C-alpha cells in the first residue's frame, strides 16, 4: 500500500563539492522511472577552504509530504552551525534536538554526518519512500558516493513532521 510505505532519510556523501548537484539529476531520473518516491531533499556543498557549507532545499524534487525549509534549516544548523554558535544557543535548541532523536536522528547520526561531510565534500539528503534500493544504489555506481541512512516508520515521520510544520 503506497500510503503506508516506510520513509527513509538517506544521506549520500560525495568526495567533491559538486557530487551532490550531479546526484540530484540522477535522483530526478530515478523518480521519473518510478524507482523512488522523493518526499523531500536538500543539498549540502562544502567548498574546500570554506568555514561552512552552502545548503539548499531541492524544491524541484520535493513531493507531497515534504518537510520543508524549517526542517532542513534546523537539521543543517544542528549539523554544521550550532557548534559554532556556542552553548547558550545549543541549549536553546535542546528540546527540538530531543524530538529528532525520537524519530531516529540521534547523536550518533549527527556525529557520523559531521565526521563525513567536511570541507571539499558534498551531500544529498533525501526523505524518500518506496525505493528499489538495489536499482538506486546501482544508479550511483561510479560516483564515489557513500550512503548513510536512517529508516523512519510512518509514525516517526509523522512525529518529525509535527515538530516542523505550523499548526
């Protein structure tokens, strides 16, 4: 049943700052072939020598059920900017960070992403469902992409959405 498909938050990391942009085109092709349902996506590109990455939501990929800019802004702030802002700001977002942990985006996930997405690399963050994973993985063969993923159940996705969508 399509409405009950388990969502997956995937992070594809690339060894250069343009890899995620190129992967976005691959993802569009996979979606057009029905091999993945993209609910939302965002790109992080971190030029070598830059102090912080560039981020953007890929509106052309986001489908029904997209989490939106508030979610991506918060997640990327937590991943890349909060440690730079100091303990007071970090403490202020603690409650929201706890909500992320409730849906599978925990300290371990955040630590892995921080360790992997560094200057000179890029990453494609995708909230998807119904992926034919072997075909998706095959499409990324030769791109030097590393896949990290967190599976979210429908209930976890709804809880995550409730944190970031206005009432």
